[in-house]
C-alpha cells in the first residue's frame, strides 16, 4: 500500500504508469475471443466465429460440383 500511495503522490511516475497501462491494454473483443478459444480447447471443442465465416461467405463466388473441371497433372 505504501508503494502504491507513493506512486500516486509522484505525479510524473503515476502518469507514466497510467500511460503505459493504457498502451498495454487489448481490445475487449480480442481478449474475449481468446478466452473462448481456451475454454473450448479445454473442453475438446473448437470455437467458431460466425461473423468471420459470414464475411468470408460473402467474398466467395457461389459454387456447385457441376462447376468443377478436373485437371490432369500427368
């Protein structure tokens, strides 16, 4: 407690500590997804971020097996 109070009273040191703390923070969404991944890993499952999947679905052209043309590499 004495050290914390001493740091708070030293405004230059306190402001530097505060600035460093703000720079070190991560976006809440990133942290939440990391924890979800860890919880799913511990349970032997996979976390799927459906916002990413839906975004990728929009980027790809529709496809069907009839559109496939095999190629020969021989």
